[in-house]
C-alpha cells in the first residue's frame, strides 16, 4: 500500500489513468474530485474495455469511452 494513496483526478483522461497505473504498477486507482473526495474507482479492466469491444462496434464508432475523454 502507498502512503499517501495514489489517486486520479476525475477530469483525468483514460490515457492519463493508464500511465499512472503503469508508472506505479497498480491495477486500481481511487478517483477523487476537486475537494479530494472519493467519487469512484477506475480499474485496469475499465481501461482494457476500450480494446475488448466487438469488431462491429469498433467499426461503427459507437465507443462509449475515448482516450481523451475525462474519467469522471
């Protein structure tokens, strides 16, 4: 466990979340708001969902998450 906790701000992008997870070798990050209150958790699986979509969904462009879209 890290002290203080490694967190991600709610306006961070998916790409930023992936970089923080890789840099700190963690698979889950608490997501906090401007007042440092917990608003959620992002997991490695959440990030992988971008790549695990079926091919037809990828071709049609109906993705619900992009690399530049804020997490929270």
